[in-house]
C-alpha cells in the first residue's frame, strides 16, 4: 500500500458513502498526475504535506453542514426556548401544586405533603424543561432539514415570518436601562405559584390546617382549625382577589417594569388582599369550636388564638406595605433622576 | 507582514476568487493536476487540497462538465465549462471588474474621497 493509497483511504472514509468511489478516484488521479513518473517516497511525502490533513480535506467535500439547527433558524430557536420553557414550567408547577393539595388533603400530614411536593416539583421542572427542549429542538431540526432539502433541489428556501430588521427593532431606551429597574420574569412566575398555594389551601383548609397529634403511624390530623362552610362563604371575594392577582402577574410578565399605573393597581390589589384577610379572620365563626377548645386545653386559654391571628394579619399587612412601597419606589427611580443621569452619562461619553 | 490580525487574509482573498480563477481556465479541457500547476505558478492557490472539492462542487452545480479519459492505470478526469458555466463565468467576471476597479480607485484616491 503506497502513501497515496493510505491518504486517499483516510479521506474517503470521512465522506458520504455514495460519493466515496468518485471522490477517491478523482483524488488519486490528481495526486498521481502531480508526481513525476517513477517518483520517490520523499516526493510523495512532500506532495501529501501540501495537501494537508486528510480530515480537513474531507470536510471540504461535505456539502451538508454538521449542525442540527443552522444560522437561519438559530436565533428564532433560542428566542422561542427562552419564552416557552419558563411559561410551561410555571404552568406545570401551578397545576402540580393545586392537584397535589386537593388530592392529598386530609390523607397525609402537611409536612409529608410539602416534602413530597418539593421532590415532585424538582422532578417536574427538570422533566418539563427537558421535554420542551427536546420537542422544540425536534421541530426546528425538521424545519432545518426540510429547508436543506428544498435548497438542494432548488426550491425556495423557508423564510421565517419576520419583517427584516429596521431601526425600530432596537431595544427601547427603557429596556436598555440598568437591570434593577426591570421586573424579572421569575417574580410574576413565583407570585402565580404562591397564589396557587393559597387558593389550594383555602379550598382545603379543613383538611390541612388544624391540630396534628403524634401517633404510632406518624402525625394524625385530629382537629380542623377552620369551619369550611363559613370560610367558603367568602368565595366571591377570594375569587375576585385571585383574578386581580393573576391580572397583575400577567401584566408584570408582559410589561416587565414598574410604572405609576402598575404601582397604583398594586396598591389597590394589596389593600384588597389585606382587607380580605382581616374580614376572614375577624369573623370568630370561621374557627371550629373543637379547635378553640383544644387550644384552651393546650395553652390554658383561647388567647393564643388571638396572638396567632394577630401575628398572621400583621405579617400579611407588613408584606403588602413593603410590596406597595417597592412598586412606587421603582416607578419613581425610573422616571426620576436615574433615567436622566443615565441619559446624561450616555451623552457625555 | 508580521503576526497580525490580517495574517489569514491573503488566503481568504485567494479562496474567495478561486472559483473564478478555475472557470477562467476551462475554455479547453484540463484535469485537476493541470489546474493546480497553473494556479500555483501564479501564486493563486494556497493549498492544492482545496481544488478537488471545488471542482466537484462546480460539477454538481452543472457549471462544469467532467469526463474521464484514458483507461487502465492512470485515467484522468478532464473538466470543461458547460453553457451554464460560461454564463456564470461572464457574470462573475463582470462583478470582479467592478470590485477591482472601485477598490483601485479607493486605494489610489481619485479626488472624490472628500464627498462625505
């Protein structure tokens, strides 16, 4: 076997099978013709050195690029993944939380439900992300493949429905602003999940919240704290709050920055939420008699209940106030000095 | 030229116009070794390994006609311009002339560089 034989062999094993014979024949003819008759191995070596690495040479024969998704579609692919994965993950988590709380309420202790939910949640997030990634990639791979076939057979290539770039497509001034004015997408996503938790607990309060007692089989739910009928009589109000909260989250997700209108809406929403809590918990009838009796037995008096309710209302109100203040603070940070400063800094540079 | 950002440029420039150089030589049948010798002599071919894949590509695009001649031990493949190839060649030549002409003006400066 001569050096040329081996070189040609190295090249053709890296090219598509159906072209192997032709390419080998052409390459061999070229190489042999470039060598003088009765050449020595030294000349053969020099020639092959000039032709270079057979793997590199073989890659020049490949008309099919070696990527899954080409430059024509890659941007759209990444953009779509960035939108779809967070949305789907949020929705899946919400559904998971709601279904878990509804289906396991009254059958297991809060601790085991929360623990199970945590594990299931992580698994669901990973599973969903991998699935979405796979399917979106597959769809784009098919688009790429169809496009390649079209180009090869001279048909018109696929053009994504975009209008082409114009100066209007540049990120707006607000989008280019420092990151701390922007609402991260994770914030409304987390809000929605949190809302799902509250709603699920609200509808299952009599099976979840109350007194647990240790027994041989673990914790047993003995006395529900809430009178579910009374609690549920407030449902129109609760539903209204939840819908307004969802609107807020969608708004935050889409707009991604605070402005005066959003901060005002937030003020109204947080006020309503606190009022609903106060209204619910100042109605003495929402607690079951058994629960109050149990508390008296354990703590000596029903005063403990007042402390718990007071603490809860105080915490809810505190968080609401902080949230409202944050909204207005970020609004005025944006429209006030920092934007001017940012503009001036840009002008002077 | 020392080690600079433009180190790869001579090679890139030549590979950009290689197809034009190849087409220009195929009014009469030539084989690839023949083409390699012509182009190397004129310093237009950095790496002889790039020619065979290019010929194959041009043949696939039906710009060239390839013909095997001579049986036995050392058959050779001869390439000539097809009709489509001749069209492509005249278009490419036209394009090249424009680019070369304008570049030349830019480099030398023909007095119109203060239009701004």
